[in-house]
């Protein structure tokens, strides 16, 4: 029948659009990774036989570029989930105060001179992020063990401000100039300390949580229609929210622990790709992950070369690119609202 033919035609068209979008983003990511490996203070080639250059390639440049791609993909994926979960285009991975808690944990580790121990700063950042989210969850729970969205967001904002004050105090009061410089660089975001262990750890976390998030993409589509509609479709919004928030929290905490605070990636990338591929989270989530990986890989290459041999914190690059674009989006939404 004609309606059935139209239905299958629409499915085929959507599948083709998804294939083209993901294929294009994958090719862009391969090109961005190749560019990031090649350029820097020292120009490198995979076929270089010089022992020093080989060491720079395998132990410094390659893990850093791969970590940039993984961090960007993780933040953009979490941003797409948060925006769909809260039905709020301003939501991002740091909405629940995760970055503030992670920064305070890292600052405490540096101030106490625990950073001489292997992995102490990332571990402190991870524990700070997890503790923050646990507190936020407890504050947002109602007497019926449900989560209040408004209380969840406001608690995250309040705790982010509190931990920001703690970090500022530690920066002002404790530590030598070297510690302060390292802490400031970490707060602004940087991948200078990239190691293969960080790459493996974030890759494993992204693989596990990414599979979970993509498996719930259809449920996230239903939730975007409203909790009542989702319940009519057989979805339990409370349980879905807990699962998705746990996965996003874990992934964001690990990303922040290995890279510092890198803003706007999880906010801007889902916006752009939602315009390009549509609101269907089955396509939007993997597309956002690929798009975030491309963006942060290119930003890291720019951070390493724009002031070479000095290095610019990558958080400054993402803020310079993301803030004007986000203001443009806000202005455009305001103009559309006035027309409507």
C-alpha cells in the first residue's frame, strides 16, 4: 500500500542520512588525528626513523592526540544526553557541579603535595567529582525517593560555586608558585600530562558507558516528549534518569580527571549536530561523540602550535570558539521567539 511504501522510503532515507553523517564525521576524525600527530613544536612522520622523534611520537604526541579525541567525544556525548534528559539546550556535562568537585579534588591533591605520587591528581579529581554528584543526588531526592529536576540543577550550581571557592582558597593560601601554576593550567584544561594509561582508562569507560547510553537512545527519544508520554509508552522515567545520570557522571568524572576543565564542547557540539542530523538520539549520540572528538583534537593541535614552543591551555581555545557561538545561538533563539 502507499502508506507502507512511504514508511519504508522514510526509513531508507533516514538510514542513508545517518550513514552519510557518521561516515563523514569518521573521515574528519581520521584527518584531525593525522593532523594532530603531524604538527607541533616538532614536526613528525610515522616513517621517521630517528629514535628521539620515535619516542616523541609514541610516548608523547600519539597518546595526547588520542586522549584529546576521547575527551572531546566523551564530553560531547554526555552533553547530548544531558540536553535530552533535561529537555534543556543549556544543559552540559558540568551541570551537576562535576567540574567544580573534580577541580577541588585535584587542587587538594596538589596543595598537599600528593602529586608526586603516581596518578594522585587524576584520582583526587575523580573522587571530588563523584562525591559532588552523590551530594547532589541526596539533596535532590524527595521523600518518595524520586529526583526533582529543579532541585538537581540548583544543587549542582550551588555546589559548583562552593567548590570553586574552595579551589580559590587553596590556590591563594597553600602551595608554591610551581604548584599554583600547575593548578591554574589544570583548571583551564590541558592535555600536557597525557599518558597511555589515561588513554586506556578513558577508552574503557567510554566504551562501556557509550554502549549503555546508545542502548537507551530510543527511551531518551520518548522522554523528550515528556514524562507522561514516556510513561504511556512503557518507560519508567525515574529509573531511566538514574541510569543515564550515573553513566554521564562516571564518564564526565573520568574525562575531567585526565584533562582538567574543558568547557563548551559538551554544550556546542550537540547543538550543531542536532541541526545537521536531527533530534533522533539514535543518530545524535554517536554523531556528537565523533563531532566532539574532531573538535577537541583540532583545538589541541591549535593550542600546541599557536604560541609554540609555549603551550596554550586548551580550555582557553574552546572558550574562545564556544562562547561567541553560544551567544549567537541565544540571540537566534530570542529572535525566533519574538517572531513566534
